[in-house]
């Protein structure tokens, strides 16, 4: 075969044409003595070129020929190889797809004979045939050899296309069954006394139980043991445990022939912490009392495979009724979906895009979706109770539980992904679900799947296409048939019955499934463009609603918004085309009452939820808000109309803030929930405070213009107090303020006072007029002399009062004072006036400290509402807002003169400054900050969920669950939320008692 120098031989060219990548190495192998008789045989080259990896197949063939123990054996192999096309295809196909099986043939060179004859019954062997193939195995080593020989025949049929992926998976499961039986027989032979004492059943779970095993996979099992007649139960269980352990070792341990596969019993009750073997009654006691949703999902695939099959059947018969009641469990669907999300979250970031099984659009997405539907509908429809994914998917489609087109696409995608998985694992017989990065490996996989033109590029394209189908359909699979059931557009296709639709809605968490189905019918029926777009959106929206604490409210609110906006072209276009808008809307509509109420009063605010020109969810700066409100006031005809416009802006911006808060708290598919809870508190507090200040500025301008034109007879300023001055307003907070004025030159004090009082009364009246917009209540009770004192004072009057009559509590209250609207110079001079009071140069006298402590103690005993649980009261309870704020404010009063950082109206800023100044340890400051943030979040959550302000957790279970979701607790974790709050508050109370009531001077 030597070619002239500088020229390629014709054989070299032919090798390249037949798919060899290293033609030079292939030429050398073809020149080897072992292949001399076939050197010029075109049949061999054609057969090699048809394999997944011709180079690998040729190398494997040469190794197999070298391993033959005599020239006669080598001649027999070569003659059979050329004469028998079936053997040629099978043997070379295996050698081109699996180095591991090539290694086995090299170690056992006579095993190629297993591929020679295939009778009709050999084409689809079952457990009986595999048991015969393993019959001569008497120890772990010989069992491995026999197992690999049987595996060789499965792989040969697979790579040649004689069997499809589903049939190959079933054969692998049957081989596993036969292997478990053989391993148990070896264990029993080694300990006959143990075998006599017990009945032991091996229950296959997972893919083995589902009759859909991979080439290399853990074989999941559960063991059930009972005493043999006349044997003590405890002794019998111990004997069964020894047998089970030995059986697992026989399969799992590595010998000179490698291992078979790990046997995994961690799906048993209590997992690896529970006993390996339990009696049937012990299993049932656990499942009836302690089992979690995922354990019933796992039992879908339970199948007795080895040992005492009668006992195994008793086990399956006993647990099946429990499996089909699982969908009745509280939070069933969210639990299953949460488990799926947790699986994805635990994938290393570097592997997510290569994961065939666990990644988005992977095999597990199909399996989870199918199992979810089986659990919901399998109780009433026994045809759905298959443990095999593709069989169950077909039954779901036949029964109308899944659309036929969706089922067909998923079936096709699942078969392709499983085929990829099989080819990847077959190469080295290693357990992996990662698509390799090496181009040669990708080329081999692509060719093995029939992609010959450009194997690598075509494989990537087909993989991504099928994964995209799964990603698009796996969640919609659950919801789309609900729309088909109510819309009834397509003819001739099976649909969900009314009862099946109701079952599915209940499983999703809908309290009133009949009403929910009516809403779906109203939204999805008809042939209008609106109905068509909503039919596309609803499967996704229903999933997001189901992920909330109140799916009923989410769907009802969506119907209301769609009824109001359905004819406006931009609305449906927004939801269809802007990815974030639909999910943001679903979150907002199902998170509580406040945001939907704000939205319903002006549904066009939906535009804020998109990514485009609506402005997004970022709160607008105060200057922009004032500019918009003052411009609206200028255009208005009269004060009433002007304030109505200002309140409209306030309502829209409250909705923007609430929506940003909800989306940040829940997270989206693209962006996880905001991890920094303090950032969300600061966002709400700052946005609502700025909005309130801008609204007051606009209202003040409207009242002045309506009554006096451009100039009020007196300078007028509004001073924010309490949470308003501290930029910490919540959704339901009143605006605590002081009013200060100063007569203009030439205006007598009486005229000025009358004007100022009229401004205040008009502002309060206009901001509380009943309308579609939420009222803004102005509270001036922190003024000198409280409710008994005048609403408005001159700056001179304030100075006189504070100089002569001021009490300690008033200095305390003034810590939060900050100008928010009106005459900026007057506001600045008011602050100059009060600074010496709130930051006294010599700190606080001991008597003043004692007075503050007495006030705090009295407030704790007198102001807590009757019947409220003090430990869960976010404002006045131990470790609540009051504890943290009074502790911080005492430090401000005592040290504000000496520590400039403490001269702030904001609690968290003052706490940070105290820590920086060494007035409080880092640990104590973090404890107080955490408690203050959590208590503020609780108050915000209550307002968002209930639509009215509150300082305690709601008593209604659904409202309490909604508060939990807002605070980051999943379904069913309300108890954890309350325990977490008590724990955080208890720690903060301990710090407060030391710093505020303690004897230490700080």
C-alpha cells in the first residue's frame, strides 16, 4: 500500500471518504497481519464507514483479532465477519460506539459469538432470557462477565437500529432485574441461614422501576422484609438486612471485571438515615404519617423485581392508594415544582448548559411534568398509572389530559434526548448526563444518531431544538388542556372532562375551581385576536398564579384588567412581546389586594410593568415627581381638579413602588428575588416618602393659587415628622407633619395666621375627598401642645415655645424633623432652631434619660392593642420597630452633638453611624438592623396583602401564606416564618434591654 513520495494512496482517499479522521493510522492498522486477508475487501471498509466512529471500530477490531487465542479462532472470526452481514453490522457498530465493550471483548475474545445468531425471539429478550444468560454466574466476577455479555447484545441491537430507545431502555431494566435476582441468589447461597429466616422483597424504583433504565445508572431500590414462619421479627429483619447489604455489594463493588452499577436504597423511608430493610407495616406507618410529597411521586415507579415477589406485590398494593391521594395534599403542585427548581439550582453553573438530564429543557422536565399530571388525574383514571414516562405520556394524550400535538412533540424530544444520553454513556460505560465538549466525541455521538453531513453542528442544532420544545411545553402541558376544555375550539380531539379540569384547578391551589374555570372560559373563548393572544398567554400565567398564595385572586384580577384593557392594542402587545411584563403582572395580581386595587382604578398603569416606554418599575426621583405634579396643577381648573390630578399621580406611583417591591420580593424566571431585604425596605420608604412630599407640594401650590394667586400672605413650610421625616413611610402610613409660617413684610400676624390655617384645612380636606384614589391623611399631633395646640405656628412662636415649655418627648420627636414642602428657606431656619434641642451640646441629663425610659415602658404597657400577641407585634412588641428606634434615638440625643453622623432622620443611617463611632458593637448593630428591616417588611407585607395597614401577622391562613411568600418563605412554611420573626425579635430585644434600659452609660 506504499504510495509514491508526495502523493496520497488511493486507500488513504477512500478512508477519508468513508469517515475516518486519521487515515494514516487506519492505513497502518489495515496493513497489520491480523487484517491481511481482508486488506483489499471493500465490504469491510463500507461496514466500518457505517459506524459511529470508523477509526475506533477499526482499532477495536484489530485488538479483538489480536486477542483470539489461535489462528483458527482468528480465521473463524474473519470468515464470519465477511460472510454474515448481521454480525458485521452489530460487532463493528458496538466497536465504533463503545471503548468499554471493546475492552470487554478483548478480555473475553469468545464473546463475539453472542452476536452471531439472532432468532426472532432474540430480538426482544425479556427477564427470562437474561436470567438464562446469567445462569452460570456463581460469584461477583462471573456475574460481571455474564452481565457485560448480555449488555453487548442490547448495545448491538441499539446501535444498529434494531430496537428503538424505549425498547433498549426496557431491555436494560429487564437485564437489571435479572442481575438483581442473580446477585440476591449469590448472597443467599453465601448465607443460607439468613435466607431461611426471612422473606425479602426487592422493589425497583426510579428508571429501573419505570422500565426505562440507562446504560449506566444507579439502580434505585427499596427493601421489604418479613419474618419466615416461626422466626422472630427482629432476627428476621436483621437477616434480611445482611442479605440486602451483601446483594448491594455484589453489584456495586469493583472487581477485576469492574463493577456493574451502584445499587441505591436512599429512596427508602428516612433516606440513608433510616433502616435498610423495614417490614411492610413499618413502611405503611411511615408513609401514612411522615412521607413528603416527593416520596409519593417516587413511588409512582415502584415495581417488585427480585426476592419474594408475592411480598413485593403486597407492598405495591398497599402503597398505591396513598400514591393516588398525594394530589390532595396541601401545596401539592408548588411542592413538586419547587423540588424541580431546587434540582436546577443545585447544578454547577459551568454544567447547566451541558446537562441533558437535569438542566432546563432536559429529560427531568418531561418526567416531572408527566408525573405531576399522573398524580393529579391517576386517582380517577387508572389508565394513567404507568411507571414508564412515554407510556404515561401516551395515555395522558389519549385521555385528553394533554394536547395530542404537545404530547407528540414531547415524545419526540424525549426519545432524542434519551438517545443522546445512551450514546454518551455507552462510550465508556460511565454514569454521566453531560454533553461532552470534545469535538471527536460530539462527532461520534452525532454520527451514531444518523447525523452524517455535519455531525457536530447538526447534533447541537437538534439538541437545542428538542430542549427548546421541552422548555416551552413542560409547564404549559399542565395548563393548556384547561383552556381547551373551556374554549372548545378544536374539534375531534379528546378534552378534559369538567371533573378532571376541576381536579386540576384544585391541585393548582384554587379554592373555587368552578369560578376559576368560568374566568378561563371568559378569557379564552371566541375567535377574536384578544382571545387568541390570551389563549397563548394563559398557560404561562396560570403557572405563575399557582406559584402565589392566592391563585383565585390572580386569575380574577387578570380577568378584570383584561376586561378593562382588552380592546386597547398596546395592552395585549405588551404582554405578548415584552418578556417581563406578563410575569410581573401575574406576580402583582396574585400577591395581595393593594396593588390590584391601585391598578384597577387606572388599568393603563399596566404599561409600567414592561421593559419599554412605560418607565419601568424604578421609582422616580422626587424632583421629577414634583415637576409632573406641579405641571398638572398649573393646567388644572381650580384646586379640586388640581389635587385630583396630584392624587392620580400618587396612585400611579404607589402602584409602581408596590409592583417593584413585589417583583423584587418574589423574583422572576430571569432574575432571582432581591437578597438584600434592607434594600427593598429602603426602596419603599424612600419612594413613598418622596411621593408624599411631592403630593403635598402640589396640593400646597393648588390651594395657594386658588385662593391667593401666586403669593400667600405668609411664608409657609411643611416639616416632615416621624417616618415621613425619616424617609421610612410605608404604604399605609399617615403623613406626620408640623406646619410653620412667617408673615411677609407688611402683613399683620392675624391675617397671616388666618391664611396659614386656611391652607392647612384646605389641604387636609382636598387630600381626603372620597374618590378612586387612596386618601392621604395629614397628622399634625406631634406639634407643640399636641392636639390642644394650634395647627400652625410662626417660627417665632415655635422658638418661644421650645425655649420655655419644651418637654423631653418633643426633643425626641424632633429627631425625625425634616422640611418636605413649601418655603425652603423657612424650612432651613426651622431646622437651625431645633438642632440644639435634638442634639444638646452637653448630651442628655440623667433625669431626661430616665424620663425617656419611663415613656417607653408606659407605651409598652398601655398602647399594645388588647388581644394582640406581643411577640408578633411588629411595631410595639419586643424587638419590634419601637424597640430599635428608641434605642437608636437615645444614642442620637446623647451623642448627636459630638458625632456628626448621628445627625440624620433615618434610622438605619443613624445606626450605622453609631457603629462607626463605637457606640454599639458590629454584632449588636447587625441584630438591631435585621430586626428593624424585618418588622418593616412585615408591615409592608400586611398592607400589600390585606389592602389596609396593620402591625401584626394576619390570622386568615391564605393571607398569612401570602405574607410568607413576600418574605421569602415557600408554601407550607408559615410556621418557619413566625418562628424566624420571634427569633429575630428576641435577639433584638436582648440588645435593646442592654443598651436602652441597661445601667451602662453609652
